[in-house]
C-alpha cells in the first residue's frame, strides 16, 4: 500500500473548509465511552482535527502531514492544545509512525478492530474534468496542480482492491454526489466524492456480493446521487454551497470573508496587510494572495540596510498582494514600481499600499501589472523609468520551472545598464527564495543565458577568499540571522555582464 500511496501523493495541505460533516456522517465511530485516540494522516491545516475535538472533547488526535507548513498552520490554530493534539511532520510512505505513536494505541485508523475513515474526490468529479484540457495528467486519474501538489480521483474498485490487498475489509463505501450552484454565473457544478469505512480483516467480517452492490462498488460511472441518504446528507438536493473551495478552484475568485488582516512588525515598520486567510491559501490558484517567508526576510534586509536602495530606482517582480519590500524601499529609493501578473493580487496590493503608507512615500510607489515576457507590459514599465532600474528584487519567484527563462528575460529588458547608472554600485538583481522545484544550477544556467552573472550568494559564499561578502554585510550589526522566518531561505545577487 505504501508504494501506491507514494505514487498517488496522498498528502497535501487541505483545500477545504472546516469539515463539519464528520460528526453527522461518522459520529458513530467517534462516540462511545472512554477517550478515543485518533490518527489524522495528511492533516493539512487541521480542518478535520478541530471539529472532532469540538464535538468530542475527550478525544486525542495524532496529526501528521509531510508538509512542515501544514503542521505549522495546525499549531498556529486558535484551538490547538498539546493536551488534545500531537502534530508532527511525517511521510506515511517512508517514515515509521511508531516513533511518534505507541503501537496499537489508536482507536480510529490503525488499531485492530479500529476503522479507517476515508473521504476523497471520486472519478468523474468536475475538478477532474477541468484537468482534462490541460497538460497536467500524470497517469490515469492522477494529476499535478499548478502549485505542484497532486490530485487523485478514486474509483470504488481501486480503493476496494487497494485495501483488501493490504488486509482490510470494506465496511461501507459510497459514491456521493452534490450539485453546487453558482447563481451569478448560472452554472450547475457536479461534485463527486467517495466516502468509505475500512476495518482490519480478522476473518470474521467480509463484504458479501449483496453488500458490495448496495454500496455502489460498480457505480463509478453513475452520475446520480448515492442511495445512502443517511451518509450522504440528502445529496439529491441542488444546494448553494461554496464550502469546498469551489469558487476559487473553478473561477479563481474568493468571497470577501476569505481574507484576513495580518499585523506584521518588521524592524520598526508596522504593517496591517490584507491577505488570503490561511484556511484558503492552498485552495486559490494565485500564490500572490499570501505572504511568503522570503518577502519577510528581504523586507527586513532592506529595513536594516537602506543603502541597498537609497537614491535608486527599484523594481519588484512578482510582489504579490503584500508589497512589504516595495513599501520599505519607498522610504529611501527615488522610485519604486511593484509588479505582479495576477489581477487579484494587484487589486489587493493597491489597497495594502494605500492603507499602510502616506505621502510622500505613496507618491514614489507605483503598482503595475507585469507578466514576464509580455512585450506590452514590459514597454509599459519602461515608460515609468526610461533608464531602467538600478535594483530589481524578486522574492520566491523561482518555484515554477517554466517561468524561469521569462523571468530573466524580463529582468534583462528592465535593468539599467552600467553606463547609464550614476550610482557607485552596479545595477543588481536580487532573488530571495527557498529552493523548491528549480535547483540552483538550473537557475544559474538560465541567468547566464540572459547575461546575468552571480556576484554573491547567501548563506553559502561564492569565494572564501573574501573576508566578508556583499550579502554578509547586510547581516552585520543586527540580529537578522537569529530571527530568520525559515532556515531554508537563500539570497542570490546578480549583475549584468
């Protein structure tokens, strides 16, 4: 089973709202005397954990996910208590859960005579249909999303065989359907998911052929509602429900209550930034509606080292909705242009800039749409600074492989030439990021194609001959190194040949 799960990539940060269906549909497994111990595999941001604890205060939950960010979100939740939840990073396909959990101690998921409760999207779901027209298919029913996470659409037959091969009996399995209506767009969207209960086989229970038929094991192509109305909560009705990220997933739009104000204190700067709520950050296709660790670090560096941008023309690429680097740069730069290619991010960025800085800083900062490689957009940016930009900044703009060449091509078009630069320093491109799907050698190769030479990098130096590198100076006489938002962050400093 581990190999199957590894191929599918089961765990990812949750893309749904709080899962209130648990008590209604599976309450019989959680109730009863004593203190139930529950294991939540692939816990995401905790949308399953906290409703369970609210309904069953005596329950204790082990929660794991292979994403450190997911576990961080769980621990940041207002209802998180170590007395009720033990959250830890783990890859179910590779790690030994017994290092975190006492063997045979879990009532739901792993303990003999316990249950595995599974609910996930089924074959034929509308989201799967969306993938059919894109080059995102890995194998049958298996796709990669735009953010790199994976999506698998299960058939009852596949799940039944998978669990039976690994010593589980099918206690119950259904294909559930729901019609979601978007009245403003006059669309009816059919969502499908499989809901199943498995138990460890001890030879005393076996699904008969009649039970199999009743539980829709052969109904994967049936687009009608499931017949078990108790479990599927009257799914024959057409409902107005955007609770499972449908709006964002289908249209890239989000209800207003999915945003929150985050207070950020950086080196004496106090910001109140409108951002996408943590609960929905991995539902929305736009990565610009959240604040990344790299932006926090680079903003702190600029605040501590105003000489980086002082008296210069600054361009920020892919700044997203936060814009904290551009706002800090505006205090000392002569001109700052904050850009992004996503309209939703730009709209929120404009609001954040207007609410956080005032004249004369506001007069020096312009927000502008820029899709990398778009000639019209590039020319529009050039009109704002006909001599180019002395400093170009990008935070976490290197995670999509296909965007790397357009990124450097755009930077080449917009960076000032050394001849036209009146400052002592050579025009620079500064990238701050965590290496994800694009490694450093690939990045440097792409940079070289557009005439960018790596001058310095941090935390590893290019040359040990220098007593202190350029970037090292940015971390001198301050505590930045002791307060990094992530120890995996890197900074690359480029100049044009």
